């Protein structure tokens, strides 16, 4: 007698992870298994041909495992298990296979929208463009739903359409603003199955923000040491001025600057 047992895979599995099966095979005849005939057969539902993976021994006696490659989002497969021993006996799970099979669905992925590098500083008087990625997943992008929403100082939101650049990449453009303004914005798109999706995900409760202005550098303090320690400076502890180690070719120091950007 050849006995098989298997805890079947979940009906719905992650789409990006390999599927590992564990099978109990008890060769009660003690004739020995034909390992080259102990396999898991699988195929995408609707396909004609079967693919297969070998069952390999685990550390626990009579237990074997096989791994099916990761599925694509929304993909559904059917599978069954087959084993044979050297007495000539063959068994399958389900026992009616390949007419009867186990079925597994990979989780579906709906539309996703993201902003890889949202701007946080806008130049005054100039429009600013940035890239938005829209992956429609297993659904369709609703026509004219890809939009940029923005406002100044808590006013009502204005919106403009996103312009498709190529494939999943779109361009969003913020209109010119005045120096000192603060812009709040988010992007949105809708799938025909899951509806509207936003980035940031909780928009408009959560928003991207950007200041309007130009970065400048101002020197707050400058001191030079070319002529030695300035008269209004003093040294303490390990800090001291010395001429004990003169250089053959004297070199001048560099000014010490304290800088602020804003």
C-alpha cells in the first residue's frame, strides 16, 4: 500500500513568493519509492500542458517537499501530487487527478500610484514638474482620473491632469507661485475595480508640502589665522598655539567660516 497525505495550499496566496508543498508518503510495501516519479504537477488554469517539480526528501522520515515558482498577480493554477514505489503501485492526490485538482489563486494587485521624488522647494515664478508612477496592476485606469491636486495657504484645491510620458510614468506640473508661499499637493488616479487611489495614501488628510523660494548662502562669521592667533582669541586644554614644529615651507591657513543656508 502507498499512502499519501498533504496539507493543501491556501486558496489565495501571495503573488511574489514561491509555493512550498509538504507531502507525507508512506511506502508500506517497503519496496522503496521511485523518486523520479514522485512529483508535483501544476499548470495555469486554461493551459493544456502540465509542468512539474520533483518531490525531495526532508529530514523527517517519509516527508517530502517541492516548490512551485511564484505566481503572477491574479494568476490561478491547479496542481496535483503523484508518487510511485518499486512494487509498481502509483497514487495521486487528489485521487481523481488529473481530472480533479487543487486550485490556488495569487492575490490580485489593484492600481498603485506613487511619487518617487516629490519636490520640497519650488523656485518662485516658475512652473515645477515632477514624475508620478501609476501601475494599474490587474485593472484598468479610469480615463481622465489621473490628476494633481494643489492649494496655497489652505485654500480650496485646484486640479490639473497628469500627462503620460511613457508606460507607467506621468508628469505632474505645479503652476508658478510667489516667494514665501507654501504649497500643499497630492496626486490621484482611479482603477475600474478598486476606485480612487492617492499619494500620499491618506490624501487629502495627508499631503505633500513644498516651500517657494531660492536657497542662498550667507556668511555669519569669518576669521583668519594667517598671522597667528587673533588678539581676541584664547586657547584652553588641548587647544594651543605653538611654533615648536615649524614647516620648511610655511603654508597659510584657511579662513574658518560659519555658514547658514536659507
